[in-house]
C-alpha cells in the first residue's frame, strides 16, 4: 500500500488504536533563518573574543587592518580558533583544519546592522556613527571532522579587552509532509554547533546554556500550517526527542546525522504517572517524548516513561475570584531533572507550604540581604507574586535590635 505525501513514505503500516499509521520519511533541505530570531533559545551562546591574548596554537597570522580579537570555541565537535579583525568592516578568520595557520584561511566579511552598539565598535568608528555588526549565514566547512556548521555572529557588547559576541545557528533543515492526516512543517536545527543534527535530549546537569547538548526539533504539532517558533511554550519547539506526539498519535523520531531527512515511525510508548502533590501546579517540561505542558491536576498526569526536565513551574490559585500566581523558572528543586518509570508513579512534592529564607553577606560596613521563597520540594520561587497578571510590590523588611527597637527598613528589589 502506497500513501502519497510530500515525503518518502514507508510501505509498512502499523495499527495503533484502530487507526492505520504509516512511517513517514521527510526529506529536509537547508533553509536560512534570521540572524536575530532563533527559536531554540538554548542554541544561542556567547563567545568571548579577547584582545592581546593570542592562542599558543596559532602559528601563522593573516594581515589585519584593525584590532585583533581571538576566541576558542567548539565547532564540529572540536575546539576551534577564530580571529576577529575589528576593522571598519570586521572580518572573521576560522582555523577550519585546526593546524594553527590562520593566514591560509579565507576570511568572512561582516555586514553592519545599522543599529547602535557602542563599546568597541563605537570607539572604533566614532561616536557619531556607532553601529553593530553580524556575520549572517556562515557555512563553515570544517575539514576534520567532515562537518559544516551553520552559524552567524552578532556583536553583543564589550567589557574591557573582551568582546562578547552572540553565536547563533544560521540555518535549519526544513521539509513538509502529511503526518496524522494533515500537511505539516518539520525542521531540525544543529543547536550544538557540531555539524550534526541527531543529538537527542538529555537532562542538563545545570541550567547554563553551555550544558545543554541538544539539537532542536520544530514541528507543526497543532496542524495549523505554521510553526509557532517564537516560543517554546507553544509545544512546537523542543530539544530533539526520541518520540513526539502528533495529532494525538505517537511517533518515534530518527534524524539523519547530516540533517537530510527525518523519519517518523508510529509507536506506542510505555506510560507512567507523575504526581506533584499539588492541584495548583502548572509545568512546562522537556523530555525524551518532546514538550509537555501540564495543567493543574489533583491526581497527577499520565506521561510516557523517560527522562524529564522542567523549564517552568507556576503555582496558580484563585482567591475570591482573583487569580494569583508565582513562578519558578528552571526550578532548582527535584523537578529540575527526574525520570518517569513504566507502570509506576513518580512522586515529586512541590508547592505549599512555602517558607521564606534569608541569606546574609557583607562586612562591618555593608550587608546584603537575599530573599528566597522555597516550596515543599525545595524549589525556589521568584519573590513576588502576580495578581491578575500584574506583579505585586517586592517584599519589605524591618531590622530590629535585640530589644525590638527598629534600626532600619526597606524593600527588596527584583532583578
């Protein structure tokens, strides 16, 4: 049986829930993305270019006309040296074969953004004509290993001899196919800058972007014909999962290492249950099975067995018709990274009762006081609450001496 889609369809069918689903292989083609609009937020990272700090590995230098700034960053799975010539028109040299000879490399030329950046570029071209720079759509062919990294660089500011530059993916691999009875857009992104597109989700040990070694999947999950790629909370942008729910059915996900295709195979995942012990909790999570938004539930949620990482946690309640909420982004408690086991209930307590904790630092001249709200699972919430969507004033404090006499008072500050 053949099924016609804008893709290569497998011939075998799998029956799930009374519905015949076909394996779909979607051919993908290179598609540039905007320099300032990257849907996978974890794919954007800072690269530090430093002046007067030549890496020892550099043996030959190109002729440059401006200030020389060097950076060492991971490209193609290995450490790679880059030289930024901050002339009036900046140029970028990349040691693509990693032999230390930058003189042999053909430079990439920047384009001005027309915006104001100040910092080094402002000092370089004059305060009356300050402008930033970017290197859009760089396809850097790395000779060892055989990989091509699609990146762009954008001036993000400076501090002394350090130029902080944003590195973003400059292209995705994109295609369209009929999946679950609807034509849908599918894209994958090399979010790890290693020249491959098949790095699947694994819970990060920390919340820093550099620890998130995942590529990205974008898929028109709701079938409306477009990708809601501006926000991960839409459920159409996620770390590359091992399976994903599309149109109410589950598909295993397999991406070709070079990003030339993605294969979606009907599957039925083993299920478990998550119980957070609170009917006030709303969660957004990444997992082996894609993106999950879990709304308030008194008895928990059925989820595919696998690994999970919470990106956002909110406590939401209504008091006399007024909606109150508190947020904990990248929770530090037990929800940060956990597993759901087949046919078992994973219990992770969060939410009330909440306890305030103060921390103190300083000396005899000056003291700083920190404030945190902790939930029952040790998770930390932002100090302020929202009432009808409006952030309420930060908590206030009073300092008393041992006799109860007021010594000082004030309010904490957000940010």
